[in-house]
């Protein structure tokens, strides 16, 4: 199984959180999501889990 994310974006009104996010994780691969507080890490994961 693989995870493919292609050009997703999220904004709250005029506040753009992220845009054009794309990546692919293959079977057995691992990834880390690192960023400062409030940078959109949880929002990104929620967008992937609940499209």
C-alpha cells in the first residue's frame, strides 16, 4: 500500500495555511513531520485523514 498526496491546499478565509502540497510514501517507508507550533502540521494530517 502507498500513500499519495497530490496538490492539496488549505486556507481559513484569506489566511493560507499551505498550498500545492504533494508527496508519496511507499510501503515500508517512514516520514516525519516537523515544524514550529501553529505551522499547520495537525491541519495537514487532518486533511489527509478526512478529505
